[in-house]
């Protein structure tokens, strides 16, 4: 809930940007890229799209600091979840005698 | 309007209406309606933070399996109906736009525009669910349901995978079903909420100083859209497509 009101044209331009990025993300999947580049490109575009949705549609841009704190905490928890899980998976097999992939 | 109210000036009447609104809607633990609205929005943001953790576990696990079993995941991903996935992304983005407009008009107290935008959002949400149902049907026809409609030999014969890789295909497809089904559940809950809020909006329950339910519903709806934005590349776009892979 913010004090500042965004205009309808602002919402419309965000929508147009989101649609262009959606076409781009599907378009990239037609380019023969090696290995992990498809997922890297797809996620990169998804992060930009997600940012647009959170900042403009969800009004984070003009929200109180509390909202920003909650967003930061959510991302921090997610990074702990991802980092510790990845630490487990990518160090399996490094210790001799331990079962792993 | 009661005879007493007819004697009031417009400014007095507005003040009286505001006092009645506060009496009807303000919960006792809050100082004023603005503080109550802020608390409602913060509550929804906290709930969404827990949702980030819920979907986060699925995304991280899927990412790891994609890394470990790349070939099988890409083969399975190419079998998914990326065209419907892409169209559904556009449908959901447009529904998010109409939801943003609904909050916008609620804030400006334009009741008719608010109701129309909520109905449009519901319509696009239903459109999403319809396309999703059709996609699930094509998955059924194409034997993409592990444990029910799945032929291991097809993946060895047609996709050139080794028999050892077939369990990895099943794993990826399970993630596809679990993640899209949970997302569809969220859309369904959202649709019910949109219907309720649309009825209330039509009854004129929301005003310039009291529209927190619309605002909070908007946050939820945008989050569901956000999850789909990440589902599209993680499920449908792992491999390289070609024009003939369009299987509508």
C-alpha cells in the first residue's frame, strides 16, 4: 500500500515489456545453445520479469521500508536454502569413502 | 438518505460517511485505517515470503537434478508443450495487468472500473486453467504421466536415451506435475478470492480509504504470476526447440 499512484500508461508499458521478454525467452530456446546456457538465459530473463512484477505491479517501488525488509529476508532465506543444499550436492564424492554421486 | 442527513453540507456528509466507515471496518487494535491497511499488506508479504520458501525448495531441487541429469531432463523438457506454456505465460501476465488496474481503480474509488477489472482478471485466470487442462490432456495422450501413462521403451527407442536414464526422465516429469499442479492450486484459490472480492466491490464495500482486501488480493495474484514466470524456463525451455516441435 503506497501513497504514490502509478498511472495506467505506466502499468501498460510494464505489461508490454513483460510480453516482449516472454517472446524473447521463448525465442532464445530456438537458438541452439550448448549445455546450461538455455537455463541461464531463461532464468536471467525471468529475474528481470520478476523484478518488473514486484517493483511495479506489487508496488514495492513505493512501499514502506517494512515491505523491503520482508523482501530482503525472503531472498536471504532462499539463498540459505539454495547455498546449503548446493554445498551438500556438489561436495558429495569429494570425501574419500563417503557415498555420493 | 435520512431527513437529518439532507440538512448536512456535502463536507459534513463526507465526514459522517468516513466516521461510519471507520466504525464498521476499523479493528480495535489499530490506530486508524491507514495503519490497518499497512498491517494487512505486510501480513500478505510475510505469507508470500513463506511461499517463496515453499516453491524455492522445488526450484532448487529441480535445478540440481537438471544439473546432474542434464540429458534426460532436456529430452523430457522438449516433450512438454512449450507453446501452451508460453501462451499461458502471456495470459497470466495480462491477468496481472488487469489486477494491477483493479487495485489502481480501487484506490481512486471507481467502483465500475474496479469490478470490470476484477472480472477480467477472473476471466484470464479461467482461460489459464482451461489451457492448463488441455495441456494436461495432451500430456495424457503423449504418455507423459509417470506411474500411469508412461512407456519407458519409447524414451529409449525414439529419444535415444539409455535405459539407465529413463528414471531421470520420470523424475523430471514428476517435478513438472507437482510444480504445475501446486501452481494451478494457487490459481484456483486466487480465482475464488477474485470472485468474492468482485462481489464485494460490486456492492460498493470498498472506498478510497478502505480497499486493503483488493490490495492484498493483488499481491497474492501477482505472486502466483511470478511463480509461473520462473516455471516457464525451468520446465519448458531447458532444451533447444525447433519449429516442428510444435505439438498442439
